[in-house]
C-alpha cells in the first residue's frame, strides 16, 4: 500500500515539474492558464487518492476530499476571471 501512495505522490511531483516547465516555455498568458488548470486538477486528484489509500474512508480523508472539491471550484472561478481579465487587457472580448 505504501508503494502505491509513494507512486501517487511521486507522480504529483513529476506533474508539478512538468507544469513548471510548461509555464516557462509557453508564450501566452492564456496558454499558461490552461497549464495551471491542469496542475490544479491532477495534483488535487492524486493527493486525494493518496489520502484515501493511506487512511481508507475516514474523517481525515473525507475532509481532504471536501477541501479538494472546494479548491477545484475556487480554482475554476479564478481561472475564468483571470482569463477574462487577460482578454480585456489585450483588447478582445470574451
């Protein structure tokens, strides 16, 4: 079980480094927003899966799941608002 948890957390680190490299390489702000959305979703799901593997269905893992849901909802709102701000700054309409 601890091997699976280690693999999930290791994959989380790899995805984070991949996103950091993509942020460095992508030229436009809207492209970078897509990378951040990918990073938010994948790392949240991987960490939540690792928590459920570590504890099973417990109070702590359910709290992590609820935190992930709130985090993803808030990240979606922030991505949308940031994307509209970038478009308005460039002089285009959404």
